[in-house]
C-alpha cells in the first residue's frame, strides 16, 4: 500500500512542469514585490511626504508648487474625457486649483471623515493667499504708494501669506497619499540631487532677502528703494 502511494505521488509530481514548480517556490517571495508594483501602477495622484512638500515649496518660493500641480494633472490626464495640458494647468494653477482639489476629494469617499477636506474652502484659501501675496510683492517694489507703510512691512505680510498657502497643499496631499495607499508618502520620500540643488538655491535667496530687509531696517538704504 505504501509503495502504491509513493508511486502515485511520483506520478502526480511528474505532471508539474518546471515552470509551475518554480512558481510555487517563489509565490510567497513574489507576493510582496507584486504588491509594491501594484501601488506604483495604480498611483492616482502625485505621491510625496508632507515634510518634503513643505520644505521644497517654502525654500523654492513656491516653484515646487508648479511641479506639484504639473505631476498631479499629468496623472489625471488619462482619466479625463478631454485632452488637457498639464503644463498649462500648472502654469495657471490658480484657475484650476478648485477642479484638482475636487477630483482628489471625490476619490476620498471611502476614507474616514477626519481624512477628508473641503475642496472649495482649501482651494479658495490657496488661491487667495497666492494672489494677495503676489500683489504685495509688486507693492513692496514701490511701498511709497501707501503712506506710512515700509516695504519691509509689506514683504513680511506677503511672506506670511505665502507660508499660509502651503497649508492647503499639505492637507490635500495627506488625503492623496491615503488614496494612493501610501499614507506616509513613502513612494516619494527621498531627496534627489535636483531637490538638494533647489534647497541650496532657496536658502541663498532667503538669506539675501533677510539681509536686504535688515539693511533697510537699519536705514542704510531708502525705504522706498526696490529691494
């Protein structure tokens, strides 16, 4: 009886092709890699850690915001009925912020309420902060048009609004990461050489701006002089 079972096992095993045997041996190992590949292939929105987004956005004076919008629209383009230009939508982001935020909010239906956001409120906050900040930047170049207001005061107000503008992006990114099944944004947590270059240039510009404001506050240059 034992010999018969052994022969049966040999016959059954002989039916398994080498490819099937190899597949069975590696099923458990490949499962993890398959899951990772799936996350990459189904990424709906641009993944990035919240800390990295804040760092690059602020140090680049908002330039990283252009890249953020561009990458999101690039990922959304195949899912849209009409053809769009991600570059143009990123360039004129203030006109398309509401639509992008609404698309992300619409995909957050399965998330807990605390991970959702009000698309209209955050989009309006972002657009308003960016527009007013840019207007103040222009005003600071000729602060004399507002009696009794120094250019430093205008610049500081502009910078505060600029920093506030990053909040809506971070709030939306937190939700986008969860939609991507990547809560911490691990898919894009490392800094590339271009990121470090952007950080270095940003620090230089921030230091130049701080020094200019300090010099003006000391009265070494006229308050109305463009900085």
